[in-house]
C-alpha cells in the first residue's frame, strides 16, 4: 500500500515482522489501494432480471437508469424507488468469510411534457462502491499490535434528463450528469493497552464534478428496437483531506483525474404479444484515464442477454399469468487484475414483475447469483447472491386526459 509504505510509527521500529491470522470483511475485489471499488451498472431491476440488459426497452412502467429514451414509453408521471440486498462469500488462501449489505439503490422520476414526444426527469443511482476491511496481527521483537486496514466509500451519479422524439421511430435524450461522493483509506494500529498509544492515519478523497451524456434509439418496426448511450468524461474535482495521530506524511492522489468515456448499445425484439428477448453491451476504457500506467487496472466491460414473458392483461386469468417472468445471463470484466490475471464476473439472473392498480404500477424483483474471480488464476474467488427490488408508481401530474 502506497500510504502504508510511507507511514512511519515513531514509537516502534518493526523488526522481524511475522503476520498470521488475518481477518477480512467486505469484498476482496475492492482491496486494491487507490482503486474505485466495484463499478455499479444496471438499467433497472427489470433489466437485472433479464441478464442486466434493458438499454433498448419496451417497458412503460419502471424508469430506466441508462436507456433514457425508454422513458418515451411512459404515459404518466412516474417514480421508481429501488433497494438491494447482497450476500458475498469469499475464499482467499485458507480464509473464508461472508459479508452482506443492504441499501437503497436508486431514485428515478420521469415527467411526460408531451405524451410520446417529450419527457423531463431525474435519476440517482450508485456509480461505484468501496468496501474492504482486514485485521492483521503483527508480531515483532518490540511490541505486538493489530493493524486494521479499511477502504470504504461510494460515488453516486445523478442525472437531469431531457428526452425528445422528433418522429415515431426515433428518440433522443441529452443528459446532464453530476458525480459526487467520497472514498476513504484508513489505517489503524491498536496496541491493546500495553503502554503504547493507538495511532492511525486516514486519507479522504472527495470527488465531484459535472458531465454530459446522450441517448439515441431507433424503432425500425413495432417489434424491434435498437438503442445506445454515451457518457462523456466528466470534469472532476478531486480534493484530498489527510488526518493522522502520528507523523504527517505526503498525501497521494488517486491515479486518475476523470472517469473514462462510457458507452453502451442494446437491442430488443418482441416475439408475439407476450415474449421478448434483449441483448446489451457496455464498455469503459479505464486504462486511458490512468495518470500513471498501472498493470493492476484494466478496461471494464459488460455483456448480457435475457428474455421476458409478460403478464396477460385480461381479467379472470390465473395468478401465474398475471406475473412477468424474466431470466438471463451476464458476463462482466471488472477492471482489476489480481495475480496478473483479469477478474471477471459470471452471473445468472431471474426476475419477477408484479403489476397492480390496473397494470399502471409494478413491483419488480430480481435475483442474481454468480462468481467473481477464480481461485486458480486470481488466488481468490467470491460467490454472491443478490436481491434487487423496485417499486414503480405513476400518476397524472401535468397532462390532460384526452
């Protein structure tokens, strides 16, 4: 660790360092010093259930995170609120540990200004999160102590979106992005009341700045849609705050000054009145924004494929016929190398849509499970089970019913 290598404890000169019994928590994938953590990307809970797809979506209920032109399908002013639960089991050398997190995941609002023609709205969702903890007993000839290493924090992405459809077959949006958040690196040295004072040092990286993005979709036939987006590199301000109970050391910036251009493309095909399939691809060249080339960081990309069988809208049908069923697969290269090998995520997805109030509102639930890393290549492996849920509700705000 760069900070730890520079940090000096004035009371102790470490001699014959021996470590054992290391305890971990959080995702080991976020253990890279000066990293951003795990990149968060999804179009919405409905899309997660379909293999994390949905850039080209026919949905008229849930508000999309990235395929903003999907909003043109929405006829009512609509709000989507999401939450997640994530359970991760990590195998690292001879250690195995399990962690879980739960949090709100998104808040989206879409307002039709002119039905099927013009939309305005905002989105708020996580962009990346960092969560890693380790406790390492240190034994030396002068004093034993525990070293705690904690990486934590997150970056969020807010958007103000204007969507316009000049013709029935083309949709376009311009999106104002705002990135904000804080990443924290903290190192603690605990001496267990043996005459030495506990000490620490901590570096906070506050990140914020605006950007701009665009979406475009084409609907060549009523059953086919192709859509894509591009988010240009934002203008970031990265400030560094340092605090320490010991000798001040030189602070270090994160090894980037902006986020790379992010783009994605997807397609969807309707098969009859109830079935559809979709495929997405998204990419970010993180290697292009490194201030100093770092072999442990590489480009991020995601590919997914999924399907949906939508609910029947007739009354009097069975319970199962009134539920949307979804499924899919996804593959993501996560942008980090461990043991000089790329780390990837492979996942299976299943989802349900539970319409209510005359199909104008819906509860979406998605279940994802898979594997990150590989014991033989990366020397660590994580398996995860994730539940995403979103409530989408709509009502008439500004338009007259015609």
